[in-house]
């Protein structure tokens, strides 16, 4: 579907954004996608195809959602029960969003955090997915050339490097990595933060914020209370923003439980809330990436106001707002969903971790997310990115598993791979082509 | 709902975009909205309230749409008939969009243009409404500081100046007005284009394109074949882009019929198609602004490819794509809808024009759109913007009609007002508070 330009003059006809390579689609990560796309696994039609384990999708609880949808036809404007609202919903274009949508999302955000904090529906700002939310915040907080500190390894998105695109591409902002290492389980330390800040300052780059993912993508871990307090104090001291991507908040399936930045700022005596911003989405926690529900939740009034104006470029369809508003206002449903989803994720995670352990393959201890961080360092011929890439190609083309190499997450230590486990049904796992053990045994040979 | 910042330091904490006034929400146009919001007309509960005639919404054919939706439950993933597709649709996030959506939209775009041209589904690129489509094109075609020529009077959008925001705010591009005047019925001439281009060049501003709305918002007129050919030749000669906003294509309700730029480039022997781009949307032609369906249709492969990558920031909800794909693939429905919609718009338009004519108020002859361009020049105390604003305030606060003054469309001649006529039901029109005649008679007194 990609068009190749026939016009050599495009470079001067088009913008720098259109003619540079800032989008990141040419990353090595994309190669795995192509391998999968050209030979996708199917239990009967293509049992020797590539199994997709590079996609952080959550398919485990659609039965609960579909049951709710069928039992609540009024939530849709396309049913006999809900159709009388069709016109009113279809013509509504207020960038504040439908009140029931904002209330439902705010309530759900509280529920996911154990109702230990509440969220103000008036601060719920829509954006086109978390993708749009991150770009919106970058536009609000930073000028071209300004930078955000981002701990490694950091998030990629399906098909394209996520922060590389969301933050940098159109906003002109930069990313300064905060290097976290295997040696202390990728813990985010004050020393690493200070070192990154110092390095940026020396390079005369203005740092405007720190961006974290909690739970972490790709690690599948959560930040503890002490670390979160360190982050608040560090960013407050430097007078820079703290952007917390909490889009995996409801995927925490084991102890320790999730602690939101929203809780920390309630506990801290001194905290400038104007510097605190949360990115949320329903793509992971509910498994609705197609619905494009991204949320900017800022404690800064001016950012909330500006982000809302920007949401005109990425509003959520009112048809979807209406459905989501009803779904998330149903406490009985959301409580059941959150509990059941965690339970299913825990079971699925355990099957994979145990299966790998049986063949001597370990992973970083994790309790959240739709993936784990697999340690194949011992399988590398040498501790280099080249060796990691060679192993990754072997896994894709010979073992026929599309997992994601650490290098595509800017990981400093070669040999780690992100493995997604919630985007396939159990028949895939149980096939002779099982990803649990045999293929990786093959990889070791 | 607007937050007032408590932090005086925000100016240095936030970006220039967040702290400047580029969004345009503080325009005088917004004042009319506030007046309406604080005292909205209701036939029984507030018969003396402000009647909203500033909103270019199309409410005339929802009965046809609702009938189709009820007869086609499989088009929705929330009905018993369609629910088995819920999961597949909800998790789909390919930025190419659902194939049935692209095919449906391409087919509808052809139907709206009398099937005289066809559109390639592979060139259908999604964006968050026309708002997102215009910003996407600006990001693709121009660097900060570059300019687009835009004929006056030019479009505003509900609540905020449209092109002022869409083109300029986050992209940093500029608008150079091409001045069109009452004296020749606002015709867009080659001389006016050359003068604007010349002026920009003298100011050392690089012009990257010409942006037109056809049918015109706010004039409600269509461009004739000769003018369209002039525009293609002018932009080709200058080697600049021609962006055609055709979001009102299906609202042409009288002769002369609509001619799309897609037809003109088929007819022109020499035309660099890499310079031609169409913006489309379903907000006006179908009346679905809430669904946020915006389309970039570029004949330039590289722009198509780049715009598609950018669509990640403003994808249409797959729930909505699925519904729209089914709806617009139904030829029997679309043909009936297009004919019936034009018929109803023609009748509504005639009622208003005749009613105003009876009290001696004229308007620019028009045959398209959801509005007409009312001539109140004779009611001005003097031919100035100040006098126009004074009259407008009288109309809003005394006559209780929210119409839009020409100055908010950057019209060069004071005394013109845009009147929207398709966003209210007939009970409003027939009330004692009728906008047809008595209020404007009052305004004359």
C-alpha cells in the first residue's frame, strides 16, 4: 500500500517533516512485522507460519465486554433501544466531550487505582489514543529543540517507535535517554536521572520534562512508592514536568499493586501540581486500540485548557464516547472486569514463564503489562547489538516467533526481548508450534 | 469549564504554542456562542432565547439515516446481528483503516460527484475531521513560516476560526489572504491571486500553496469550470500546491452543479498531479461532525504516505469506520440520500431567501452549503467593521439570532453575515420568534 514518489522534486515541494525520516517506520522493528505479515501463523491454514508475539494487545476478556454490550443495547445508537439518540450523538462535536463519557472515564480511572484517588471529569481531555495524548503534551510543554528525559528501555508501539514518533516527529522536541541497566534490574535511580540531566545541560539542551511509563512497557514492572517520590522530588527540584504514562494501569496482575502518580502527589507535602500530567488510554486496559480513546489528565489548568483546544485534531467519535460512557459508568461491570482481567493475565503469564523456565530461559520478574522481558543474553554469540539482531532474525525466520529485540527499545544491554502474551488465543499456545518451549529450545541449538 | 491558570510562571514552563493566542478562541465570533449558550432558544421553555443560526450543521436527513441503521443492524458491532465482529473491530488499529471503510468512502465521494470521477480507496487517508485533514496537509506541505494563499471570505468553524487554527496554530505556517470583493460577487480572479502572491513574495514569505473551499464556506456558491482551470494553471505555473476543501460537495442543491477538482485534472492536458490535494469529511454532507471522519485525498504518493503515518494522531474509531463502511457501500441508500438531501436543502433555502426578500433583505445568489451570505450593508451606520460589529451585537442581543458577521471570515466589505439554515427543525422557524422576517424587521428599526 506504500506509494513510491515519482517526483524527485518533492523534497523542495514538501515540508521537512514529510521528507525526513522522523516517523521511524524504517526501524528494524518494522522488519519483524513484515516477516509476520508475509507468513502469518494460522492453526489450520498455516501452522508453520510466524506467530505474532510482538503485539501488545489484550484479547483475554472480550467475552465479558461482548456480554455487557448485548445486555445493554441502549448504550449503542444503532440498536432499536438506543437509536432515538442517533442524531443528538452524531451531531455533537463539543471538544469537552460527552459528559457521560468524561464521567465514565474518570470513574474507571479511579476504580483501576482501587478508588484510592478520584479524578475530576472536567480534567478529562480527549486525544487520538495515547499516541495523540503524548504529542499533545509535547506540543503544550515544549518548544522545538527542548527535550524530555526518558528512562531506557522505553516503549515502542506496534509498527513504529512510539516516543520517537509521538514526541519528536511533528513537535520538534528531543528525547534524552536515562540509562537503566540489567545489573540492577533496570531500576530508575536518582543518579541516572541526574546524569542524564547533566549531560543534556552540558549539550545546551533545555530539559522540559521527564516521561515515564508505569507500569513499564517493555519491562512489565511497576514503580515502587520510593521511586515515584524520588521522581516527583527530582522533577520539582529541577522545575520540569513529570509525564506519567499509565496506560497499563489495569494490567497489574500480581503484587506489588499499582501506585499511580495521582496517589503520590496526595501524599507529598510539597509538590507543584502544575508539573504533573497523566496519559491514559483504553487501548490496553480494555483492549480497544481501534476505538482511539486517549486521555490527557493534567493537574495544570493551562495545560488542560490548551490540550482541550488541541483535542479538536483528535476527538473520539461520539458514537464511541457514548458506548464507553455507558460501559464505564457501570460499577458492577468495571469491578468484575478489572478483577477477572488481572486473574486471566496472571494465569497466562504464569504459563509462559513456567514453560520457559523449564527449558532454562529466564526473564525479568514482572507483575504487569501484556508482555514480559525475556533474558536471552546467554544465547548471544557476543554481547553486542549485532549479535542480538542476528539472534532476533533467527527467532523470526527459523523459530517463527515475532518477538521484539531490546535494541528497538533503546535497551543498553543486548540480549533482552519483549514477548507479548495476551494477543493470541489458547489454541495458538497449545499448537505443536508452541511458543512455550520447543521453538526456543530450537533457538538454543 | 475553562481553567484559569494559577501559575504565573507557566509562560516559561509551557511551550510558546500553549502560551500564545494562536488558537483563536478569543475571537469575536466566540462571543456569539457565549450569548447563545447562556440563553438558548427553546420552543416551549425559552421562546425568547437566542436562536442558533451560526452553526453549519445538517440536520435535515437524519430520518433517512436512522431508518437505514435500524434496517441494517449488522452494520453495528453492538447489535445481536453484528456483535460477533466486536473483538475484531475493537482491536483493529491499522492506520490504513478498515478496507470496507476506505471502499465505502471512495465510492461515496464518486457518487457525490455524479460518478463522473472515481476515487482510489488506497488513497483514502483518515484524519480527525476536516480539522485534522487541514493540519495534516499543512504539516506535509509546508515548513514553519511558509504560507498558503486563502481567498476571502474564508471559513470559520464552530467556536473558533478554522483555518487560523488548523493551518497555523501548531504547524507555524501562515495565511496570505487573496482579497475577493462584493463588487464582483466575491469571484476569485487571476488578478487577485497574482496580487496576493506578489505581496507575499515582496514580504519574503515563501508561498507553498493555495487553499480553496468549493463549495464555498461562507458564500454557499460553487466555483465554475473556468475558475477551477485558472486555479490549476496558476498553481502549476507557480509550482505550488492546490488544496481543495470539498466538504460541502453533497450540499449543492441547485444548478450549476458541483464540479470537483478531481474532474478538472482529468480534463487538463498538462497538470502536475503531485500538487493536487482534496480535503473531505462526512461532517457536513452526512451531518456527522461527532463521528470525526476527515479525509485527506492526495494525488501525490509521498503526501499520501506521509499523511497516512500522521493519521496515527487522528484515526477514526473502528466502531465508526465499520458503520460508515456499511452505510456508504449501499448504493441504493447513498443515491436516495444525496437526492433527498439536496431537495430538502433547496426547499429550506428558498423559504429563508423568500422570507427575507419580502422584507427587503437580499443575499448573495447561492446554490450550495448549509448557509447563505446575507447582505445587511444598507443597515450599517457606516461601512466599517465597527459598525458591522455593532449591528451584529444588536442582532444577537436584541433580535436574539446568532448569525456570524463577515469580519470573522476576514471579509473585506463590512455588512455581510453568514446565516445557517439546516441546523434547526421547522418548529423553530415557525415560532412567533421566527427568524424569517420579524426579527430582521426589528433590526432595521
